């Protein structure tokens, strides 16, 4: 595809280095659309299989249950420690602004602190408010990162989501910036490779996280993908996940189904030579550098914002 694609060696346990010195696991278990009553079990199952990264959000209405799943897993597996597990949540658009964000963090704390203590990463879920509110949100979030003994909540890292270059510039050029974003979480798949934005992220040492890497199944009828599955005997989901890992993204994938939870992680299992087979020569056949097809978010709003 471009010079952003390279052969990389990763495994289920790999982490990527963030610009604040922390390490984030390369595969994350996504909690969007998992009903609250099923989330604790789904998160527990994912951790038992070997995921070490849980991606949540205020908007998903299941942070408490996700945190309970982590706590229960840690109780049953004393060899794994809280430090080994990464938990992300996101501030909702309706909670932007300095005061509103502080109240949001108080509520997050009430939902998760008794189960998991700190939060590893808090993201601004999307830029859909206005400059004053976005920067007010960042100002509030920075205070928690800068004061690890804040009695409300210890937040270790900050990031953004659905931010294009315009909003990243707004944040990075703001004279109140004290804590740099470590990631930008975006919809990424072969139909939406966003090469220009990725170059900007690389230049600014911000890691790209890929959400909806499976397109939520919306491209499973795509003729090229169907043909590849038949020809190479790799499932469509595996092909799409391998494509995402080859780009160097942190990949977030959701399933409520125990077999699929496991098979998605197993894309990063070692082969008989102890290496993970990303089948680069096959998977890159899906590269569409000029494609710009937003499939899962309210595309109109965000595409306009990211130009
Ligand atoms: N920041 C943001 O704005 C944002 C937006 C969207 C998503 N995200 C995050 O990214 C995560 C992943 O994205 P996503 O949930 O939108 O989409 P996704 O992971 O691309 O797709 C999930 C869908 O694919 C199905 N699926 C999972 N594994 C499969 C497999 N091996 N074969 C066939 N189907 C499979 C799931 O159904 P089953 O559950 O039945 O397996 C579910 O319907 C989210 O959960 C969330 O944490 C963030």
C-alpha cells in the first residue's frame, strides 16, 4: 500500500510504545453494543482467552460491568495483575466542557474505581461539540493525569477519537496543552485507510487505533473478500484483522460469541516457526489507498469535520 505498511512481528502479547512511555496491548476487546447484562461475562471470557485490553465508553453504558469482569478475572487469576490489563473509556459528546467533564469523570469513578482502581486511558469520544468545549474537556482531563493521587480518579493517559487533522491541530497548538494525546481511535479498514491522516499521526507520535476493523460485517459480501476467502481458505474476519495488524494499528474488535472472541485473538497465534502469519502478500491485495468509505459512524458529520 504505502510506506505506512510494513512487515511487523507481533503476537497476542505484544504491546506498542506510546508517546508518554506506557505500553498498550496491540489487540483490544471492544465493548460497544454488548448489553450491560452480558458484558461482565464477555470481558471475563476475553481475558481468559488472553486479551489484555478492554475498550469501553460512557456511551456504551457498560463500563461498570466491564470493570466487574476485569475484577472477577483478576480475583480468579492471581498470576495476572491489574497492571497487566489496559482499560480505556471515553467521554461522551454531551459531556464536553470543563465542568461537565469533571462531573463525567466523577460518574466514571463511581462505576469503575472500586473494581479496577485507575483508568489507563480516557479519550474524547468525538470532536462533535465546539472548540471551547473540546479544550475545556482536555483541560479537565489533564488535571487527573497530572495528579496521580487525585481522590476522584487516577487517569494515566489521554487520547482522542474520531479526530481529523483539523481537530488534532486545534489541540496540539493550544497554549494550554500540558498532556499530549497518545492515540487517535478511528474507523479503519481497507475501505477507509485514511493515509493522509495516518501520516500526520506518525509525524506527531500519536498511535492509530482501529475500530470496526471487521466493518461490523458490512463488507462481508464484497466480491474481492469473498473470492479471497475461497481461494486462500482464510476467513473474511481473519483477512480483515490481519490487514489491520499489518498497518500497525492497535486493533479493537468486538464479539459476544465465545468462539469468535477466541478466533479473533487467534489471528495473532504463533505458527510452527513461532511467528504470527499475517500473509502480507495475500492481505495487501485488499489495499484501496484512495477509498474513503465511512461505514459505521455517522459518516456525514465526521467526514465533513475531518477534511
Ligand atoms: N471510538 C469510536 O467512535 C468507536 C466506534 C465504533 C467502535 N469502537 C470500538 O471498537 C470496537 C470494535 O468495533 P465494532 O464493534 O464497531 O465493529 P467490529 O469489531 O468490526 O465488528 C463487530 C461485529 O462483527 C461480528 N463479529 C465479530 N467477530 C466476528 C468473526 N470472527 N466473524 C464474523 N463476525 C464477527 C460481531 O458479532 P458477534 O458479537 O455476534 O460476534 C459484531 O456484529 C467497539 O466494540 C468499540 O470498542 C469505537
